């Protein structure tokens, strides 16, 4: 009986430790995602155009994915997303991205990914917690600069615009075949067991304090783009 009680106590302590570790890594991801977006928008003449941000339904960031190779695979990347609601940007939802072809990024490490979901159909895929870029949701490399050219089809066709930053270079990214799914561990760590991706992204969940740095970067992204365009 004593051995059984000791085992129960050890398992309980392990669960607490795992929960704290998940919470800490999720908070770090929120902070890093905010920093990535802020740095991208502060880059002179090389950010996400204000027109793209103006029409964005949701913004998702995967900070600091570490992987190298001739054709980059987004294995086990983890990110955060927020969507527009009637009351502003939503509480973040956590997701993982796996697989996919990232074009020719030879020997690259430390890649940041930004996805702009720009219409209701793309948003619905994100709310469903699992979809594949290029199959369920159309995706295209996003335009880069302070303004998006009016004669491009970025606004009319792709549900998701994708960007990458590697070694300081920021560019629209051709990404297909990647699977985006809910990150259960992080959602549980931040919100508990009963919060869905849909409820978070539709504004039905209170925004956690740890998300403020990320959401602040999202809120200020368009004004950063406008300010840089005037320089």
C-alpha cells in the first residue's frame, strides 16, 4: 500500500511538472511570436504590406523552427494564431504544423513562419483545428513590401498567404502539403481541458495575460507598416 501511495504521489508530481513545462513553453512561444512579427514589420521596405494586414481575418506565427536541409520540411513546428472578432483580436489558439515542401532553402536553420488567413473560408479551416495547405485551404506566397500591387491576385484567390524569415531574409513563401492541427498540450496548459480552438478564435474565451505581447504586436502591425511606408 505504501508503495502504491508513493507511486501515486510521484505520478502526480510528474503531471504537475509536465503541466508547468507546457505552460512555460507556451508562454515563451507567445512572446517569441510577438517579437517575430514586430521585427518583420520594422524591417525597412521588406515587411507585410498594409493592404494585406487590413484584410487579414487571422494571423498565425510559428517562431524559430529549427530544421536544415535541401528542401525544408516544417516538422513539428509550433505556432499561435489570433482572429478578428467584433471586439478586436481574439485570444490565441495554439497549433502545430507538420510536413510540407518549403521550396529551396538550402541549409537553413531558425526559420520563422507567418501565415495570413485572408478570407472567411480560410478562417473556417483554422477554426476546424485541422487542415492541409494546398489541399483543404489554398495557399500562395504573400506579397512583400510596404504596399501590395493592385494588379496581383493575392486578394482574390488564396485563402492563406505564407511568408518566411530565415537568417534575416524575409520573403513570400511557397508552402504546400503542410498539415496544421490543434496543439492539445499548449491549449490545455493555457486554458484547461475544455477550451476549443473555435471558442478561442471566435472571442468566447478571455485573453490570458501571457498573450498580451503577441496581441500587441498583431494590433500594431498595420500601423508599423504605414509608418515604414512613410519613411
